[in-house]
């Protein structure tokens, strides 16, 4: 039977409200599901100074602790190992844990990561939050003893096979110079000229957490790999990222960019989540780069 009567204002509001709640529930569930998805982003690029091809796997923003459990890290490790990279790089924000808490399950999974040229990482801002460098009580000077927590996790990661580059460099092979910086926001600001001084004619890779470093480059850098932004984590159709944690707004939200002196840089969407366990139109990614001599 047809009901041709007009809806009252109250009935219209009730039906509209129920519809919006239903839509919100669907979108919310989708956003949570997207937050725990995974994609592999592949790129093939020349890199000046290389004498032989180089396959790099780049993982960043794991955020183990609050919303990310060991099974997610295990999956990321499985996918990375299946790629058989020559070099594995980790772009910071390993943990979201209480100061002094040992992330045992994370360390167990990271210890599985193996690559012929090694596994290297840098610190991110959430790592410093987990050290106690800042939080609601200690913002500014930091929680007493926070440097010791940083030393402890540095040692624990080293035992798991991950070497942290805190304004330091390494040479995984004779034609490759790898530099890593401390976190741009909460760590010790790097002297990039000094850090890169030993590169010579080698191919240069810079590993850093925060894209706000890009305009400060004192010279051309072969390739920079960056995390931090999560691609905005929530992106809307036709609009893009709603918010990006950067002094430059959404400028460096994700993908390929240029630093000073025309330096190419890739900003990953990262793997974990922060703030809320959701993503929208911004899937987590492992970045695989096949680099070859220019």
C-alpha cells in the first residue's frame, strides 16, 4: 500500500538522522579497515654514482604500540622479505609506547628483516614521545631520564639488526653513501654539509623522518626517503589530505617532491596510524625502489 502523506518535520529529521548514522557507520568501518590494509608502491629510477643496480625497501611510521600490534609488523616483515631487497631502510616512528617500555614483539619481528647490505633506521617524533622527550607533562625540557630510554632502544634495535643513524652515515657498499638524520622536530638538528662531506662521488641516499627538512638542503642530494606525514592519513575525493603535520601544510603530503638544489625526494604514506586507527583513500605502503646507474 502506498503512503502518500507528507512527512512531518520530526519524522524527516528522524529518518535523515538514521540514514546519516548508518552512512557514518559504514564509512567508519571502511576507514578502520583501510587503516590496516597494505600496498606496495614500486618505483624505478636512476641514481648518479651507482656502479650497479640497487633494490631498496623503505618502511616508515610503524607506530607499534597504541593501535598497531605484532601481527601487523609480522605481515610487513613477510612482504618485505618476499621482495628480497638489497637494503632495508626504516624511516622512524617505530613506537608509540610508554617511556622505558621494551617493545619486545616489535623487536622480534624487526630481527627477521635481513638484507645483504643491512637494515638502517632513523628516529621520528613519536619515538621521542615514547622516550619521554615530550608529552603533556614534560613538553619542553622532557621527562627526566629520557636520553637513557633513547640509548636503551638504540641498543635493543642494534641487537635486532637495525642500525640507527642519528646524524651519522654508513657505506653499505663502495659506491653508496647512506646518511641518516635525527628527528627534525625533537632531535638534534643535523649539519647536512658536514654529514654529507664524506660522500665524494658515491651515490647518496638520505634517510630522514620529516619532510620539512627539504628546503634546507645545502647541496644536491641523490635521493631522500621520508616519512612522518602518513599522506595525511585521511584524504577526501577532490580535496586530498585534510591535515598534514608539516609547517608547509599539504605541500609535502606524499609522493615525489624536490628539495633544495633539485634534489629528488619520496615521502611515503607510511604503515601505521596515529591519532585514530583509521585511514581514508590513503592506504599504508611499503615502498620498493629499483635504482640503477645514471
